[in-house]
C-alpha cells in the first residue's frame, strides 16, 4: 500500500499570507492577530505564522474570522492559487 505524505496541515496558508500582505494597508502578523482577537478568535502571531507555513490546522470558525478580517471570501481562501 502506498503511503500518502501530507505536506501541509491546511490549504489556506498561502492565501492568508497573500491577503494579509496585500490588505490595504498591509498587515503584520501581530496586527492580524489583534484584529482576530477583536473578532473573538484567539490566535496569536505565532499561530498565524504557523498557519501561513502550513504547520497548523485552521478550524472552521477561524476560517470565517480570517475571511471577515481580511475582506476575502471563504471560497477565495480555500482556493489555492500560486501567487507571484
């Protein structure tokens, strides 16, 4: 039986990073963490870094909050597109 290697714990990490950096104005990870905490989601800068690297899973309620704070749809966050 062939083993499947999981490279990432989420598929939204690259999109979260892109949306954060191209937000108007661009957000630091710590600023995104503050906005998420204001929205009732406890995620610190380290957690955001781990999400962006694919080292942390993202709960459904966190995905919704990221969508709202970053001004992107959940569908957009779930659609991996290589960004240049």
